[in-house]
C-alpha cells in the first residue's frame, strides 16, 4: 500500500531516469564485450554468455551502483518515519503532551496570522487596490488633520494633477427616505459618477452610475448597498426601478452593490453628487472655502506615491499663492497623500503586530518546552542511540531520526492548532472589527494554511535540532552511562537549563506586557471622564430638513422636543447638543480671537472645539460648574451672545486671571461672545486623550445639534420606547437613530484596550502554563536522575526539608536568571508596547516586580511538589536503584 | 580468463581509474580495456566492481560524466576527471608509491 507512494516519490526525485541511464551504461558495456568476443572468434551465443559471466552478476552490480548514488535517502526516510511513529506510539504520554503544547503555540499563531493576513496583508478587494490613495488637506498649525476639499479645489487638482488616472470625491450624509412604511434614516454616500469604476466594483443587479449622472440637472438615482438591501428590502430584486422620495424629490433605484466591504465607510445608499441638495447648491460650489468632500485617487501605473506627492505639493503651493485668503499662512496648509490600504488599517496595525509578536513568543516557549521534553526522553534513549551508533548508524542518521520524530509531532500539533484557530476565529474577528472595517476578508484560506504548514515544519526542525545538537559521545561511554543512569552528560544538562532560562525570560516578557496592558485598562476605568454616564440616553434625530429648513424652525423643533421630553414622568433632565462625549466623531474646532489680544501675524491662532448645547446639557451629564454661571433660558437668540469655557481653556488663555467677562470672537471680531462661566473638563475624544480647549455656545444662539440626551430617573433603556414615540408624535418624518445609553458608549470606548489586554492575558496564561510544566518537568527529571545521590544524602542524615530546599533552590536560580534576562528584554522592547499603554510607563517597576515575584512564588510551589516526591523515597531503595 | 591475470588490490582500482582518465575522458568499457592493455594484460578489472567504483567516484566529485558517442557511434556514458579528481590522483599516487616502496623494502630484506 505504501510502496506505490514511495515509487512515485522516487520518480519525482529522478530515480527512474537514473535507473534508465544505469541500464544504458551497462548495456553498452555488455555490447562492447560481446563484440570483442565475436571478434576473438566465439559463436554468438557463446559471446554473450561469456560477456555476462565476466561481469559477475548484473543485478548485484546494479545494486552496488545504487548504493553508491545514495538514493537510499528515501528508503531511510521511510524507515525513520516508521520508526518514529512506532516510537511515538510507545510513548503516547510524551506524544500527546508535546503535540498539545505545540498545538497551543501554532494555533495562537495561525489565528493571529489569519487576522494579520486578512487585515494588513491581503490586497484590497478593489481593482488594483495598491494604486488607490487618499488625499488629505491639512492645516497643522490650526490642529486640523483633515478638513476636506471644496468643489474648486477638486477641480484644480483634477485638472492640474498628472499622476492620477482619476480623482473621485465622496462625502457622507444622512438623509430621510420616504415611501416605505416608516420614514427611514439612510446613511448616504454622495459620490462622483465614476466612483464605482474607480474602485472596480461591478453591480450585483441593475447598474452603477453612468458618466454624466453627477452633472447638474441629471435625474436623481440611487445604488443600494448589499447590507441595506438585505436588511431593509429583504433582498428583493424588484426594488431596482422603484422610486423613493428623498430631499423633496423622487429618487430612482438603479442598482444594488455586491457584498463587498464598503469604502470609505459603511453606507446604506449611494447617490451622485448632483442629487445632494447641499453639494449641488450653487453658493456651495462657488465657495472655495466650503470644504466637505473627501478625495481619493487612482495612481497611474507608471507613477509612484512619491512623484504624486511631489506633484500635489507643487499644485498646493500654487493654489496658496493664487488664493491667499483661502489658505491663510497662520493655519499652515499642507496636502497629504497615503495609500488607501494602509489608511484603512492604521488603527489595527500596532495591536495586531504586537499580538502576532506575542503569539510568536508563545510558540517559542512551546518549542523550548517540547525540546526539553525531547531532551529528557533522550536521556532515557541514550542506550538505544549508543547501540545504534555501535551498529554503524552515522551521527547524521541519528540526528535525522530525531528530526523526523519532531517534525511528525509538530505536524500533528499544527493540525490540532488549526482546529483551535478555527474555533477561536469568530471571537477574534469580532475583536478586530473594533479597529478596522476590513474584517470580511479574514478567513483561514490557502495562505493561512501555508503559513501554518511552514510554521509547523519550522517548529519541528527547531525543537528537533536542539536535542540533536547534543555532544558527540563515545559509544562505550554511552552504553555504560545509559546502563548506570547515574549522571547525564553535563552539556545536555546545561542545554536544558538554558532552555528553561529562556522560557522564564519569554514568559516574563509576555506576562509583563499583559500586566502593563491590564494596569492601563484599570487606569482607563479610573479616569474621571468629567461627566456622569449613568442613566443617560442619547439618540440622534435627523429633522426632515425639507420642512424644517431654516434655523428658526430648527430651533423651535428642538425646543418643542425638549419641552415634551421634560414634561414626561421619569425624565430627570433633557438636552440637545451638537455632540456628546466619546461619540467618536471628528473634531469640530475653530479659530477664535480673544478681545484685547492682537492676533500675532503669521503665528498660529488660538483653536478651540466648539459645542452648541441647550441649558440642560450640564444637568443631564452632571458636568461640574467651576465658577460663574451656566446657560439658562435667558440666553435666547435675541439676548447678548454668551459662552462657557472648560477649565483647560481657562487655564491656557487666562491662567491666574478670571476669564469671566472676557470676550472672544469666532468670526474675526465681527461679533463677540462674553464668557459667563467655567465648567469642568470632559474627555470628549476618548478616555485616554487629554481634554482639549472647549467653548460651549447656547443652542438657542447657535442652533446646531442633532443629538438629544435624556437623564432618566430609572433604567434608561426601559424608557427608550416611550421617548421615541413621544418624538415621533412631534414629527413622523424626522427619524430617530443610534439610541444608546452613555454607559454603552463608554464601555464601547473602553472595549478595544480591554479586549487587547484580555487576549494578551490569555497568551500570558499560556506561556506561564507551558513554562511551569517545563520547570517541574526539569526538576522531576533531575530528582529521578539524582535518586542515588539523594539517597546517600538522606542516609547521611540530610533532612527531607534540606533536600527539598536544595532542589528547589537550584530551580529558583534558573528562574532568577530567566527573570533577569526577561527584564532586560522587556526594557529593550518597551518602545513597542508604549503605543498601547495608558497612564503606565512601559518599564513600570511595580508591574515588573509584581510579575517577577509572582513567577518566583509559582515556580517555588510547583517545584516543591516533585522535590517532595523525590525525598519521600526510602533511602535504602534509593541507594539500590543506583 | 587466464590464470596469469592478477586481481586488483583493494583500493587500487580508484587509483587506476583516475589515472586512466587523466589522459582523456573515457567510458567504462574503455577504462577497463585501457587498464588491461597498459598493464599488458597483467591486471584484469573485475567489471562487477568497476561500475560501483565509477558511480562512487562520481558522487564524491572526483569525476563528472556526460553522454556522448563512442568510437563505433553508440551512446555511451563518458567520465572525465574534475580538478578535485586531479588532486585526489596526486595524493593517491604518492600514497601508492610510499606503500609499494615499503613493500619492496620488506621483500628485499627478508
């Protein structure tokens, strides 16, 4: 059964060809001999018999030739395999332990690699994804990292840029779609007509936009995203061709997108730019400073990112000279270009790479452990090895035998690890979705399988090589020692000790990492966010702007809504606001001017985040009033313009002086706002981010806001339905979405670091488990090898405690050495982790000390058990066993 | 074959093969014929050991082989000496001379 396989393999190695050549060579020889014999006058038959005779056994000659080729490798491999399998079957405990250990290591690596491959390495699912780039206009001096492009700017870059095949624009809007049972709030991506050609996306049904459909006056058309089509239209193909009302005009559905990850964000529908009422407004188009759109480009095949960057910089500086009013020098304009694939994974990259690194460490530890097990077994196999050496097995052959066995084990571990990875993948994908939207591409596929195979084989070779590297030994000594089982080769013992030291060092590294991440999470939880998220509901209302289309109507819509909410039983307070804390939105900051402080020419101007809030906002969120007063109903649209600042802002601009009564302007001094109070800082953008300067404006005076916040007397989610209905009664065409409690928002903000720490802790637990088994294994082997010596010591009066102390002490010495190495490595690698930490130094001595002490204690306990067992033996028996 | 032919001493076959190839590339049959000729039919090459020796020497890198046409225009495997083979030949020759000198001395003194 096995034979044809080996024949096939032999052929693959050119064996059949070699055989043919050997036949030809010998046939030539025989023919020559026959010819010579014929010339000497023999008869035909006689001549060939004589030729064969003088050859002395053709088959034997062939066999000897084959030996000379060394084609016996395959046969030897087969022997090694069979012997290896038999050997492992005889030691099922060892085989299972080793394969399981390796499965943990290989499984962790396979799982994390499939994330890394799917998110970071796999090309974008768009045509020539590596040539897609994102353009970004920045004003670094004003602290703006991305401010969008205006219509004029897009035209300029399109016309003047030569590096791109095409530039497309996109912006996201939320519109209300009417024509279904309920008004529906749809996330809308407003794009150039050639947006889908740019990505190379073909529609699932219908068509995508035609060129010209983004020109003024074109019919308003829609393309539905796959997810939205499934969710809201039940995957009904007949929706293509139907018409819905949006923004007071009919919109016809022309196509449905395939199930691809959407880009740059997830949207429900797509429309051409001419259909967006904001984007197609002539005033908006004419205004060079109305920057709202994102711009993406596809590089020409012959241009590189660098040349494109240089070209864009040239155009940018040309525009800056041409329109100095649009690009004031004090904001410091700059154009940035980045690869799209890197852009989409910016947040996931450091976390995933750190995880891959730690998975690698887990595997390394697993390798060291199995190598240690193999070494321990080798001690018992010394006799076998010595005999095989005596029987003529070469050193290479013995090493090969060990490598075959280790590779077999590693492959078994790899197969198990694959199952493990497969089982863990869904949870890991959920984890990754918090960092990137590229999770649809995470699968265990060919590339991942190849990776697992490569890792398994490399693992097998790695841990197989270590024991094979053992010292060259004299045959006779080997046999004698093996019989006596008295001492083992000191070199091998040193190797095992070195392995344990490395394991401890690596464990320390991973544990310290987990400890630091854990402390970061604790610190994050302890951060005072500056507001109280308990029992606060937030929801987004999108007023149907075709009816509520000026600021007066907008203001009264929300004021009526607030009155209605406040009158409901169970509502403690309600407010409307432009944003709420931790809402993951982009910064909305503006330059401002302080009265009496001349703007320094060319220098950066003061920047602050601004928020429009209704008076109840501070009550709902329980934001502290530090001095002065809060907003009240008196601060209406006809009252003097007022503002509140947060403590950070007050400290920065007024330091010791009182900011109350001072005036600031957001429009270069045309109108002034009087500061009436100072409120506490709020962590707006993330618990790990320091508060920024904040300027609060009364909603009545600057009506901007889409979020309604409600503090309830009891469980907020229980009231959600009631609140929703009350608001729908007010206006049935203004949909409500994103209804959440602030506690949910807060824990979503805490989730990524918490989950990262959790994964790290899992890895740390694995390394610790593996290391402790390795350590106890070493101690029990040492103890069993030194049974004789222990017997003598005890016979001479050593107490069991003294013996235990001796054995444990020796183990702890190794652990200490490993810890020292681990601390050094942790300090050296501290930079890598620092990006994921919050409020803890990457070399935090407290964490290091805690981990080190914990490991020492654990090591002492786990070593004491085998040491105790060694001393429990009767000295007499111990002595005899030598 | 006749009784007046001497079997080769262990280990000398390699030396003779290498030496034969020093002049020109040759196939197995040619090598055996040439050794017989030059030794005036005193040494006969046991063909059963010639070919394993050729394959072994090739594998050790002292000879290389290629297929070519023989004198009577048949496909034959020709062996030629590699530079390593030349060095090996020099060593083996020196070794042989030392041994044969020693044996001669013993034969003369006894």
